[in-house]
């Protein structure tokens, strides 16, 4: 599944290398996705079960070492409008306002 999410094996290997580099530099990584499988409110999405988000996290954590589940933000919950999803996260909003 990680190969599928990444868009192929070559891209997956590049992404793993890239995110390990960011980790070594102590850069916190967030994922903003419109994939409904990543929803926190799984009951609002037909066909999504209570463990869907956790399974999504398990796959993403193979690509991005040390990512925290709370740092996976789901745009699907804001009608796929990622700027709203970004600003709904207090940490990211605070950083953005300091810029």
C-alpha cells in the first residue's frame, strides 16, 4: 500500500530518503490529505471503518519516520479545502501567523 500511496516504488524510495533527511534536521512533518480513509470522523464517510485512519497512519509511518498520527490532517473533513484544514491546526496556524 505504501508503494501505491507514494505513486510507485521509485517515488516511495525517494520519499523515504527525503523524510529521513528532514528527521535528521529535526523538522516536523505534517500530511494534509483529502483521502477519506484518513478522516477522524469515520462515521461521516460511507464504507470507512473505525480503524481506517489507524491503518492509513501505519502505512504513512513506513514512508515518514516518527510522524505522529495527530500530524495527519484530513482535508476531506473540510470539504477538501486544504487551506481550511491547515488553519484548523493550532500549531500550523500559529506558525503561519508569525510569518
